[in-house]
């Protein structure tokens, strides 16, 4: 069977499985819709959390960033993994003991203020929509290549699928769908990596292959470590060696910290810990999630190195007529572009992007070698090839010449990764609107049935808005997601942490802190990404991806100062904080 037919079979079967699970486990109450009834087994919750967490950014884009940024991309591995440990140790058990449905619920009750609750809802919407834009974009990329449709059409198809099982099933449907999606995505990520590790290094484990010597196309061990070989190839092309870092240390630190604290403040991940029966189950499920996540995160560096090496071997200095089919397939959907600058008919890679941003194509027009005609004015000093970083993982099986069924499996895995996180984010948005705005503030007398209708309606509207951002994304998938982490780090993380560990923190401090953190971070990102993109204007050399750490520091300082200058929280709130922190009664959680 050819790749296209296998892809339709694999993707179609996975969709049928997801929708079947959504129908079987559809939500019948608001508790089912928001927290899956609070009865999910820790191991299943760990798997669902891993799927929720390992989004299109982790599955599709992270290894692509590692492939192109090399050492500099280590911030994503350190930040995202370290943040998960912080979440498991510092926040998850205490939030579960507090026993609420949503993060704004915790903020509103802990800070005894509907204003604080409303600010938290705004933060949820900002963070979640920024994050979900990357997921919908990832979905569009997968559909574009493997179903041979336009990227924007792919986004719309993804919207329809997510709409069906997120709106129908709520958290209950999403939880069990995510268990299935984790199994699909982890298999799709690891199987090609194992194939390539055996072919290129002779080792079955990609993690071991990454530190091993390179085996050439004839099957001979060259005796040269694969990383040394990649460094040499890049050096010949005038590109910074793969194992050299170019980022200043302060920026590496700030990006890593923003990703860590952003992880611990992400509302769609935090809400997963409200779905287990007991407090200790929250910590256990976090441990399971870390194991499941580590399978992908320890494999990603090897995937990046294998892909980059194979791309240079098969593309650089090759005539367009002899270029591999995968190159032309991705060129066909506009995610690869080649401009023959010197007229020799050979595809020559080099340092830098040959076009400002992305290539724009003259639809239907072909050059003298059969390549798609590009209308951008090229950058003189750069190479001739543009390869979208978001395709590296998806194209990896094709680049390595793996069997057709592995290519089809990768398509199903990419879609599972994007859809699992998109569904979790949309649920968080709908819960914030229906539970924290409508039920808690606008219409307290709303019946459970009315609240369920409001939640589903909010999810439906959120799907449409998310689709718009997927069609008009503000950057690479992983970059967009990095901004969401910065916003979460500067808005939620300090408010939740101080809410648990500082009895003196009051509503005035929390409200002002969240507003300052979110406003500063959002303004800096917008200004440096869309208004003045010159890196020389960055404060202290901190990039937009890392500025959330500075926003978080401002939040901590402002909240602390304001809380000490204003009235202490009521006695019952201080008692509540004391109760949440004390491990006694860690068996059953009590709602307040």
C-alpha cells in the first residue's frame, strides 16, 4: 500500500477511536465536564496529563528547534522538564487538597475577591489562546502534508474534530481520549527514532545512538561521533557548529526559568490534578506523567540530530532533478522553498534564511528546474533553501527512507499531539467563562443544566477563535507556545505559589501583581516581536521568550509590597491556607 492510503487508514482509525471514546464517556454533569467526576486513576491521569502536556510544540516543533538551534535549544528541554518537577512538588497536591474546579476558582476563593477571579479568567484566556494557536497551526501542518490539503483547510478540519469531542465529552471525554492519544503519539515519535538510530549508529536506543559513532550508507562504522560529524558538516556550510551555543548566559537562564515557572502555572495542566480522587493521587499521577513525558523528551535530541544530518546528506549540493520526493512533497504545501541563486541547478544550503520570513509562492508557476517559483526578494548572504522547522519531525521518516507505514504512523501521532492539547486548552477556556464568570458572578442562580449549556457554548466559540489564530499564527509553533509559558509564569505562578505558602498575601497584592506581571510581559512580547524586532533593544539581552521571568519577578515584588502595605486577609482565609498546607488528612480532599 502507498503512503497516502496508509495515512488515511491510520488517521481515520485514530479519529474513529477518539470520537468513539468521547461518545462512550460523554459528560452528564458539570463535575464530569470540568474534572471528569474526580475519579480518574493516577496512572491514567498521568498518561492523559502527558498527552495534554506534550502538545504540537513538544511533538512537532521541539525536535525541529533542536535540529536547527542545537545547543541553544536545550532551554526547552530543561525548562519544560524542570517545570514539571516543580509543578508536582510545589503546587499539584495543595491545589488538589483545596478541591476546586478551575485555577480562577482557586484564585477567587483564596483571595476572597471576584475582582481577583475576573483577573484570573482574563489571564486564563490570554495564556490559553496564545497556546492553542500553536496547536491549531500544528494540526494544520499535519493535515496539509498528509491529506494533501492547504494548511488553512487542515486547521479547519482540526477545529471540527476538536469541537466534536471537547464540546460533547468535556473533561471526562477528553481524559480518556488523551490516554489513547498518548499511546498513538509516543509510538509515532519513538518508532522512527529507533529505526534511524539503528541505521545511523547501530544502537536500538536513540538516547545511546546520540552519543555513538556514525555508520555510513554502505553500513561501515566511520569511527566518527555523529555529533562531531554534524559539527563538521555545518562548519563547511558556514553555520555555527551544532554543539556551540550563541545565546548569552542571562538569556538562557531567563528562558529556562520562564518555561519552568510557566509550566507550573499552566491552567490546562493544573486542572488535570483536580480529576484524581485523593490528594496523594495528585502527586502519584504527576510522577507517572513525568515518566511518560521523559520517553519523548529524552528521545527528541536524537531525533533532531538524525534529521539534521540526513537533510544535509540528502539535500545539500544535490541537483533539483535528483532531490528526494519528500523535499518536493513539502515544497508542494509551501513549507519548503528553493531559489536557485547561482543558476547551477543544485540545491545549496547555507547559513540563514534566504527569504525574509517565509517564502511566498507564485501559485502554479514553475521554474526552469520544475521548482515552485518564489516571489520574495532573497537575502544575498544566506543559502538557497528554506525548510520550515515545524516539519522536521513529521518529515523525519521520509527523510530517513523508512517504510510507508512508519510515515503514516507519524501523521497519526502529530495529529494526536496537537488535538490532545487543543482540547484541554479549550476546556479550560470554557470552564473559566461558564463557571468563573457566568455561574460565580453574572448569574449565581444558574442551574447545573444551564451551566453545562454555557460551558459547551463557550467551548464552541473558543474553537472558532482558536482556528483563526491557527490560520494566522504569530510565529513557529514552539515560539508561540514559549510566549504562552512566559504569560503563565508572570501571571499565575506567583499568585498560586504565594496563595499556598504566604498566609499574609491578600487580594490587593494578588490583583495588582497579576495585572503588573501580565501587562508587562504581554507588552514586551508584542513590542519586540511585532513593532521593533531589533534584538539590540532587548532589556539586558533578554529575548521575548524569556521575558516572562522578569514579569514574574515584578509580580512577586509588587504583590509582596502591596500586601504588606494593606490589610491582612481574614482569619478564615489564613486558616484555610494553613489547612491546605498541612499534610494531615492527605487521603481525602476537602472542598471549601
